[in-house]
């Protein structure tokens, strides 16, 4: 299970990989942050984005900041909070 640490000068911002039901690694990550606030929305072209206080912006169709993975989708769930699918 991998954890991607994202750049932020004020808070801890991590994407923690979730496991599938069979115990194997998935391509889905849970956003974990110590930031008390978070901006979210959609660009004029329809891409979803989220930004914890102090950054970075995580946006569909772009690379995860400081990493090679690309954000495929962003979903807000009641069980896990923000879930990000990477490819």
C-alpha cells in the first residue's frame, strides 16, 4: 500500500492507496490532510479539482504534483471523504 506525499508548506497532504476487497493494491487513493479547509470545484471545461489550504491543486487530467501519476477522477464519498483514481 503506497502513500504519495504532496508539497504543502503548512499542512500534511497525502494520498493513501486503498486496497481492493481481495487485498490487492488498487488505483484508488484517499486524500488525507491536516488542513482544516479545502477548496473544490470544476473548471469551465468540466474537470473537478480540490485544493487543501496551502496547496497543491489536485485536478482531473493532470499529474499529481511532484509525482508521475495522472489524476483520472475525483469523487467525494460519505465513507472515505475524497477519493482520487490515478492512472
